[in-house]
C-alpha cells in the first residue's frame, strides 16, 4: 500500500477541522466518522434538505417506486385478491410516487438527526473554493460567508448527463431526476440507455403497463454482469412485453406536442409519448471553482484520487459518485469513512473491500459479488457451478415468486467460493449470506459451509444449501 500524502499540520486557527461538501452517502459517512472522533465538522449542502441525490432523486425514490410497482404486480397476479376484492382499474406513475415522497421524508428526518446529535454545523448553500483551506458558501438569500478548515472532503455526487443536442427543456423529454415530476400516465415511453438506471426504470414503467422501448447502446444488457444473469434479465424483459433494441445510437431527437421521435444512426426511428434519457452521469464539480486550488476534473466532471481518496491537493479529498466507479451508495459510505479515517489518524490503514456486492433493482432483481464465469474462464481458473432454481424452493412457491435462481461459482480443488450471482426477488438481500462466507479467511471460505449448516425451512436462504449440493455433486 502506498503511503498517503500527509498535509502539513495546521499552523493557523481554522473555523473547523474539516469541511464536508455534500450530504449524500459519501458526505454522511465522512461527517459522522469525523464527528465521532471529536473533530469540529462543517457540512455544506446545496439543496434545501440533506440526503443528496441518493435520497431525493436516485437510490431511495427509484427503489421505493420499484417496491410499489412490485406490490401492484403481485396483487394483480394473486387470484385471492383479484377474485374477491374490487381493485382500482389502473395505477399511474403519479399514484406510486406518493409512497416515494413519504419514504424520502422519513429519510430526511432520520438523517438530519444524525447531524444534529453529532454536533455537525450545517450550512445550506452553494459551496466553492477560495483556496486550499477556505470555502465560500452562497446562501439561499444571496448572502455569502467564508468558512475555513484544515481538511476538505468533496462529496458532491453526480447528475444525469445531458448531451447538448437534446432539448431537456421540452415537456416530454426527461432524465432520471426530472422523471420524478412526471404527472401523467404515458401510453408508451422510450428509455435511451440500458445501464442500471435505464433498466430499473424500464421495469417500473412496464410494471405499470406502459408500452416500453429500451434502447441499449451496447450489444447486451448490463455487460458487466455474469452472462447468464444478463441473459435472464433480457428474457424476462421481453417476456413482459418490453421491446429491447441493442447496438443503437441516436442521431437526433425531435420533440413536439404529439410526442417524441428518436432517429437512429442505423436508419430506424421510433415515436413515443415521452423520452427518458438515462445514458451516463456527470460529476457535480462545475460550481466548485476547482481552478482556485489547481484541480481539474475530467470530461465527465470526475476527480482523480489515490487509493486513500486524496486528490492532487494533499488536504482535499473526494468520495462517492464524483470520483466515478463503482458509483454505488454502499461504497460511497465506506469511501467517506476511509477518507475521514486518514484525516483522523494520518495513517492509510483502511481501504475498500475487494469484492463489492452489486444490487440492481430491476423486476426481477439481480445481485452479485465476486467473479463471473467469463472472468474465471479467461483467467483459466478450474471452477464448478452450483445452481438452485427458485421455483423448486418451498418458500418461493408460498410467495408465488418462482422466477429466479442462485448460482455459486467455486474452485474445483479448494472449494473456495469465487463468485455468487442471484436473479429474482430479494436477490440483493440473499447475496449477503454468501458474501459473509466468501469474505472469510483461508479455509473459512468454502462451499462446504452450506451443506454443513442448517437453514430455517422454508426460506429463500435454503437456496444456498440446494446450490451447494448441486455443485458438489458435479465434482469427480
């Protein structure tokens, strides 16, 4: 591990020990770690409430929307309710947004209490650098104040990328932030960009019976996933009535009162009531006046950092979406804490775990941790596969949720778990059982654990025992 760059000890009296810019997961993780270590912490938030993009436009609202839509799908497919109880004819996107707003309110209230009880000073306003130790805060009333600190952490997050040739001011063109203001039910929608955000919103709209066209600029969905998981998602998307178009790029987008027409470079064109553009993110660095401290973001507004989350300026750190990959709320919390730990101890003895779990909240859900089959094949690792189909599990049959599977990849000789991939409802929860064993040192990481232990019955966790037996039976 490289030695962190050590900022010189403070020789002046600063207002605070540290300033954290942004209250999303990265900013919160940093601020809480610093405050609990007795540091004087100031937190600057541009929006009117704390929580960042994660709480107000990203993770929380999209997952709350998905949950509501999933419940509607389950209700529609449950004969007990459809035969015996009257239902509203149809639920709209605006209907399910009500639950989302309630969850956002609960999150803001809870997270505000964290800052209050840990004595963090909150500044609501737009932050920009004056120099390496000074931040100018432009308050909502137009007044300006300057605050100083020994160390500064940038946790400003990201926003949807806007290509300049698309008019996002048009009433029927949205990004993943503004889609939350959609107040009518479109008959059909085109979603451009089949990354995690695009796939999640495609699930939501199709679950609300909106005709959905998902445009992918690559050759398959979520190509970073194990191919089997990607193929399963593609199948279920198409099975739901969704139209998938791979290897397509737009040439131009036309908006009128009659809808949106997307012209593709391939010569195709497509018309819909509205367009959701979900192809890429941009780091929120443009308003920070980074030139004042000699920092230059890349073309997507992201900052370069070392393994300790220090930028090229020793006392300025960056965490979360503003540094790019992995761009996960879960990782951002840890990045914030790791950066804060270096400020507290001046020792770079903490780092992010190697295998970060991925949760993708499509319908059905996907989660994975560790290597894919494609990686192991390329690396010439002798592995075997253990599978469990959800349709064979008693708990899944009881829930009426029989779509999905669990796949465990393990070393043929040592039986070390190398990767776990789950497709189906509660996948993001189920994955952590396997992750806990996979993270054990030495002989503790073994697929044998799942046949030695006893699982509650009936549970979804039982899939691990079924998959482990399936895989071990393949050995010879």
